């Protein structure tokens, strides 16, 4: 089964997510075949983007410097490059924790 939320990239893996800022708690879930990421930080002054990287870093056990938002910096739809990551490892870790 092909999924839309993770794909290989020359430098690692691209993760496609939909972000919901100002949530009551940070959590990751699958919704209609996409990853939905709830973040407590507001979408002002880049706080939500910083919280996304901090949360994903902890969740996936990948250092923060390995993350780069490659599209959707000011949008709810984001593509995040996880440098030097392996697609299967990212899929497995997200499947383990997603609700």
C-alpha cells in the first residue's frame, strides 16, 4: 500500500503533515490517510514550526538539526525533510505512536 505522508528524498525522507496549532496537547494521528499533527503552540512568530520540530525530534528520536521545513512554512500543510533518515524507520516509528 502506498502512502502519501512519507516518501524518500535524495537527502533523507520527506514527511507531509497537516498541522493544527493552538491544540490542547501535542499529538500525532492519522486522519483520512494523512498525518495530522496537533501542536499546543500558536501559529505566530514561528512558534508552531519550532514546536513541530521539537515534538517530531523527540517522537522520532532524531536530532532537531536534521529537520527542515521545505514547504508550507506559513501554511497548515507542510513538507518536512528529515535528513539522513530511512523511510521504513520513519514509517515504523510514526505507526507505533500515531492514534
